[in-house]
């Protein structure tokens, strides 16, 4: 059992009423309490998307969200099975990554998530996975080239590789911010580790994680038969612009 697993079952120490009540101390009023409560539900539900989309094995991977209008984030507890994740088992932390309520212990990646929120003000959600194909690219330390329209749409270019960083502190967060700042991609492959994605909302970050894995798989399969040519830069720009501004229901 890894050292950051503190509870064999989420019911232990989760105390929903106690957790929410104490979290409210760090917020400023009933509206913030509602925002914390809603964000707990959103983050818990989105974790099930990671399972549904085959992005995680056992307890690996995590999602966090900034609590709108506060200096708080909500994140997955450490080492708890996906089937046991509920709104009550989510963990509320401040933007320094410190737990502010009587919740379970937060994900071992919490300090890095907090670093990202502090340094990327437009980010409302962060996702981390070791999804299979994307992590295979990360293991090779190779960016995923932009060779298909779906990548131009979602990522606006290649999916970049960030440096290797140790787990547990904010070093991973630094690597994510350093790689994604000034880059259109909401996804980064951390060398020899896995994927981090960001989004304006946690759902956007989950979508980027799903699309990243899909692209990683497709481009890998295409590459098996030889070199694949990247799309021209002007085509990538046009596709990205159209997808970001015109695609879908407006
Ligand atoms: Zn990881």
C-alpha cells in the first residue's frame, strides 16, 4: 500500500456534513457553501467519465476543479477506488494545496494542481491520467504530431512533451505550466509519466484527456506503417479557429 493511502474505505473520515461544514470556514458565505457543494458533485461525477472512457487503471488518475468565486479547489481523495467516489469523499483544499476541512487525504498530485490554478487564472479544471497510448508517447518523450484534423481542432497543433518531474510536490505543476503557457494545446505529456490536461471547466479538461488518448492511439496506429506527414500550419490554424469558434451549438 502506498504511503499516501490513509483510509481503507471512503466512509472512514469522509463525514459529509462535517466536511462541508468545515470547508465553509474557508469560504465567505452561503453562496460559497453552495459553490463548494456543487463542485464536489461535479468533480465526483466526472471521475466516472475517466473509467467509462478507459483512461485509468485501479486508483490512478485524478480530477480537480476550482470552486468558482473562491480560492478553493476540489480534488479526488488519494488511493480511493473509483466506484467509491462520491461528492462527500471529494476533498476541499485551498490554492496552496492544503486541506481546509475534515475530508479524506487529497490526491498526492494536489500541490501540482494547486500550482496550476495559481499560475493559470483561466483554468477551472485539471485532469491527470496515465492513459495507455498517450503515456506510451510520454514514455518515449515524443510529442504527438498534428497529423489529423481532430488534433488541429482540439489541440491547435502537436501535443507537447514536458520534462520529467518528481511526484508529491508542485514540480509537476511547474512542468505543466511551463509547457502549456503560450501553447494552444490543453494537454501535455509529462515525460515518463502520463498526461495532464487543463480546461476552462473541469468537463473541458476531461474532454481534452479523452481526445488526447484518442489522438495518441490513432497517430500511433498510423505511424506503424511509416512516417506520417503533419498537417500544414495554415490548415491547422483554420481548423482550430473553426472548431473553437463555430463548431457545435452556439
Ligand atoms: Zn501520475
